[in-house]
């Protein structure tokens, strides 16, 4: 479960050979973007039905301090954005051990981490509202997208309200299962594995 990984106290690190965070709202079309799909078709219905859910497998290599994320960046980053949004909307969660700072990115020689850190420094929804709708920060764009989903649908269509938000957070931690492929290979072989997964859909 996600909780079992977070309890290790290690940081998920996105290595510099990865692309950046690209999930986000589609400008046009009727298909749900990946962020909306994860929430509306997976996490929220799973919570309401009290059933475990699985997300597509991730691939990692691990050392004493870090979990190097070879594949799975988009999914786990979106979950991190979700945690951060829930913390902003429901500050009471800050007193109940909600975690959202377990992710680090080294993409683009750390420049992408500046955007991630900007997301982490948000303290209130008012801080979020001050950021331009035209921001290029993908993490903040997706927090705004998650806010739209919760404001327009989660509380009405999916019945997630303030009195059930703690249960929703616990659900994500305890009932979201991740299939993990762990490799002890060196960097060269690790990159081969990463490329195979991304090009062949293996």
C-alpha cells in the first residue's frame, strides 16, 4: 500500500533521465484527462464503495535513503498533488499526519524541483488563488484541476465532504495498492528497463 512505502521514511526521487511531470487538463475533447480519470473513475468511487483499488505498476530501485522512481512518476506525483490540495482545503488534516513532501525531482538538473517546491510552499487556498491561471507550473495547474473536481463534483456527486475527508485520506493510504517492480540493477540496466517500459508498454 502507499502507506507502507511512506512509512519507510524515504524520499521518492525522480532521476534526471526522466521527462518532466506532464499529466494535466486536456485543452479540448470529451475524454477525461489522466488526473480527472484517477479521481473520478478510481479513487473516489473506490472510497464510496469501500473497495481496494490498484494503480498501474511502478518500477523502483532503492537504497538506504531513497526510492528511485524509474517508472510511475505521473501517478505518484498526482497523488502527491492530491494530498497537498486536501491539506490546503482541510487544514485540520495537518494535525493528523498527512504527508505530501515525500517526493523530489531531479529532472532538468533540478529546475523542475523549483516548481515542485513552489507547490509545497503553499499554505492556504488563498495562496493558490493568488497564482495566475496562466502559470506554467504543472504541479500547481493540477492542484487547481483537483480543486475544480472537488468543488464541482466530489462534494455533490461523490459525497466527499469535510466530515469524511479524514476517512478519504486514510483510504488513499491504506486501500490504494501499488504493484512494485524493484530492481537492483546498475544505472545502465535501469535506464534500459525504463526505456523498455515506456516504449513497449511492458
